C-alpha cells in the first residue's frame, strides 16, 4: 500500500456499527486518507461485521468474497461482532489481511500501525465520536454492550458488559449534529434499559431524555427531533409516560424489543424481568400523549420448546398491539449461548411458518395504519433522505414519497405534507 491510503467501508448490522464506521471514517479522513465510492478504487477495505443471527454471519462471508472479487489487490480488514467471536473462520476468507475484534475496534484509528492486544478497558465506553454523517439521519451512540444474558443472544459475547456514555458528551455531540444541519438524531445503544447504571448518580435513559430536552429543547423543539432506537418493555412505565408527555423533541414512534408475546417463552429466553400485559396498558395510556404514533417491535419466533399454545399467545398479543411494523426473525442457534444447547429445538420449517404468520398479521396492521394516515389527513413531517427520489421518513417512521418537494427543501431537512395514496412500501405525499 502507498503512503496515501484510499479506503472503502462496508457496514453490516446495527446502527451502532454505522456510528462506529462513521467515527473511523472521520479519523481516517482527518489523517489524510481518501474514501473511495467503490471497493474497486480502494487500497484497503473495512468490513464492519454483525453476528446477531446465523444469516448475519453468512452475509459477512458473502460480502467479503464479493469485495475481494471487485478488487483482488485490496487488503480487507474485518472488525465488529463477527470478528470478535469467529475470527478464525473469517481470517481464511480471500483478501482478508487482518481480523480486529470488536473490543479492539478503536485501535483501527491508527491503521495500519496496529499493535496486537490493543483493546478497550472493559469498564470504559469505547472512544468513538462523530461530528457529521454520510446519511440523512444521524446516529448518536449513548450506550454499548449488555450485562443481561438472554439465553438466545450472542451480543454479550461480542460487545461485552454494559457501558454508558457520559450525558455531557451525548449532549455535546447532539448539539454539534443539529447545528451542522441534521434534523433527526437516532439515540441508539445495545441495551438502553441499562443506560446510566455505571454513571455517577445512576441516571436512567429517561433522565437522559430530560437532560437533552433541557439543553436543546428551547432552540430545537418543533424544528428537529430525536428518535429512540429500541426499548425494552420493562422501561415503559409511568416515568416514561411523564417524560414523553413533556418532550418537545422525541418523535411519536417507539420500537420495542419484545421478542415474544408469551410470558412462558420470555422466561425461557431469560427475559422474565417483564410481562406482556403491562405493555398493553402502557400503550393504551400512550395514546393520551400521542393520539397517533408509530410502533415497531423485534420478534423472535420458533424459540426452543415453543408450543402451539405459546405460538397462539404471541399471535393474540400482536393482534392486540397497535403495531405498525416489525422485524420478525425465525430463531437461529448462536454458538456459545444457553439456548443453543436446549432440548426441543424446533424444525426449520416450523420456525419459518410461524415467522411468516406473524409477518402477515403485521403487514395487515401496517396497511391499516397507513390508510389511517391517508383518511385522516394527518400532517406528516418528513426528513428528506433523497432529493432524487423525493423520499424520506415521517415522524411515525413511515416511508414517504413526495410528488414534488417543497421549493428549496434539501437533504436532511423536514418537509411537511399529507398522504394521498399508498406508494411502494409507504405513502405518496403532497407537500403543503
């Protein structure tokens, strides 16, 4: 490789990975590296990997092979969660010259002068920060890792124990991004329920929202918004309702890490710290604060031992929820997790069938929600993601396509309109 490095970055998986790739991008560009818009033009290629499902790992392998075919001379560096737990499998892939585990990802800021064993201290929040983003909506990482070992989840093995970012650093980064032109910031973490437990005074996630409102709401309330990435049902109680009721910046949409609608399945998953019934009560009360809101969920179907009765409980619970979209996955065995050794593993076909049944219910609910937005002519505040496609995302997390963008409205800005019809997987919108 020459002294003037050109790099290409491929990011797989979650918004946290997107954030960390952006942090590395900013460091490398500040050092004089150039970013290529394709793998073919790069001296080295970063693959920031995911390992949350078996498919995610398969995607890592196929991505590396595809990138190597595009540029056989490039040096490929694999980092992230898959690199943490299956580095030996990945290092034999074509073109791979270095495996950098997740707990050593910050060492990539000094690439290529890496030293073996450069890892973050286990109790320190990883040293990443961003000032910009190559996307229309910016991610603000507030928490990393997870200290709660769900029986199916590999994340504690890949990202370690929970660590929280200081509230002061979060506020500073959020202010910087808003002032640089972003109008939607996604507050993201691996397990937001554990935010603050390692900070002085043990604030929780809702205290963080209050601090952000206090620092930024006066200037940005009604002009920009925060979107919360994913919450556990156990976080959703009276404090959450009170904070959301006084918020001027949180988008009226929540995404819930539900996993199952059956309490007995949740217990086997190691998620017995919450029950399903209180969630319905919370969502009913939330309507008094947000008369209209988007609601998403992560749902894992076909967990070991899931009976027909438990499957029916989940189906009934989803029917009862005002859900507007979901990420539904058939359970896949993750090596090193407790669920991997459980008896009563379900056949692949049953897992796929149950996941499809849930997706079908949710698809009908999504359609009904989109129809409501059309029929009631509810104003949509859409962050523009593409001026060419005239595409963006509303406050309710619905995909929107403008017939014509408002004059002068550009990327990252908020355009207001009303929905008039379905379009693709979202809505056709007429600007005000």
